[in-house]
């Protein structure tokens, strides 16, 4: 049985090195980052997507295989490329440039292999980016959610609103419909303000519960997180680090949080591990390479080796 199946869009990443015009190649894509973060934290994970039949697609498959992420259900698209993006760094932070239009992931379909992996999992993870990159991908996300619900599989949903990908009105309607079906909602306060006009994390938690989410973990960046299980709200402080690149930190938070929930942790304890892992991930460049492993997270938490 698989602990977590993540579905979405993987990307090839090119990140600018400090002080120059050279770039280093890594991997990205929010749900792929989530799956790898959860795998490094000890969860058994699988990934569902479509990649191009080219070097970049093969590189991603090799990545998941190295990371212990089951990618046997990933489809290969002979007529569409794997998406790529570039990260540049400046005084105002990092900036992203994407080449993903018409990507293989944007055309992915819900296959029988997808259905089988989801039915055998304990959690399904999806995101707003997967819903935004194409109508077919959006339909696939909803088919996956419906299939997960029929088989008693829990659902985590990262809002990941990107205004350049789709209109706010459509994004808001689809997000609300998805929140109604999810067990854990993972928004950030910045995107909530842009999409819902809410800049208070407590109000965002209220909205999420009203829509139907059982658990909510609001990502507050350097401030940590605010979490709610519907009975109580807890503030989770961030771990202090000297960040160099925050790419993928929110995905890392989500993956480690769900991995800890699977091991029986309370939402507050799971989010505490997620916050520590997210902080550690910002101390290196790129989305995937700096994702911490279980032992690193335990050490930063000051937890005995035998347990969390």
C-alpha cells in the first residue's frame, strides 16, 4: 500500500547561481516537490503525471526512481514537451520564468493506472497549479478526487494560486469546490489575499472550514504556520535560518506535514515538523536538492532517533 499519491505537473528547473549568469539544473513542480519531501521524510509515495518523450522527461523519471517515488503509472506523451522554468535571484528575491504552455502535464488524462494507484493509497495530494495549467489537467484533478473519495482516500490540497495562469474568478470557484472535498487544506496567506481578499489567517481558516475542509494549515512563510483541526487553532513558529532560496519551501512543508500525519502525529506536531523541514529547505538553492531528509528534520527538532 502507498502512503501518498501526488498528482500534478513536474518541471525541469534552471536556477541562477549567485553573482553571475550561469544556471544550475535541478527539478521542480509543486506536487513533485511534495512527493519527494514526503519520501525523504519516510513516507511511501507515488507520482502521477505525463512527461514528454525526451531527455527532460527521462531525467524526471530517473529522479523519482532515485528518490523512491513510484512513477510506474507516469505516462509518456510523444507529441508534447516536459515543462521547464528558470529562477533568477536579485535584491527583491527570486523571480520565475516559465516555458510550460502545451506541456505534457497540461494534457494528462485520468488513466486506469492512475485509478489503481489512488485506490491503493492513504492520501491523494493535488494543487491549484495542476488545475490552472489546462482544462484537461483540471478535469483529471477532479476525477482523481472523486475516485479517492469513493475509495476512502484522504485528500490534501495546496491552493498554490498563480494569477498569471488563470483568472481569479475561475480560480476562486474551482478552489472552493476543491476545498469542499479535501481533508487538509494548505493555503498561504499571500495567495489568499490575492484570491479571496483575506489577509487574516484566522478568517482564512474560518472560510476553509465553512467550505468543508476538516484540517487547515495556513503557511505564513518566515512566521511559520497557523493550523486548525476544527476544534482549536495553534500557532507554529518557524525555525530561524539564513535563507538563500525559498523555492519549494511550501511544498516541503506540505509533504512533511502529511508524512507526519500518516504516522499518527497531531496536526500541530505534524506542522511543526513541516515548518522545520521548510526552513531547512531554504538554506540551499533549487526546489528539490535542498529538501531535508528524515534524520535532518529529527535533529533540528531535537527529537530522539527512535521517534519524532
